[in-house]
């Protein structure tokens, strides 16, 4: 899991952006999952520790992670 975060950080540097906390959190949840997760599964898991996470935050993080090629969308 740590190598995936490191890979994402390196890719972010290459494109001139950064792996923000929400992006990192979504990526960490995806990496820890044993199966593909839907956006609303991520919203529920991200908010499980008491920190509310709004759907647009998760969708933006997912879009960004797809754009840099760290995750992909299953249709």
C-alpha cells in the first residue's frame, strides 16, 4: 500500500500537482480494499472515523487518481 502512495506522489510531482489529503485518503482506502469500491462505499468508509466527507470530494479525488493513472474506473 505504501508503494502505491509513493508512486502517486511521484506521478503528481511529474505533472506539477500534489497528492492532497483527500486524494491520499481515497487512494489509501482503495488500496486497502479487497475488492473494487463504489464512490459511495468510499464516502461511507472515509467518514467512518467521524470526519464527514462529501460526495464531490470523493468524486474529484477519484477523477484525479484516474487522470494520473493510479486507479481506473470499472464500467
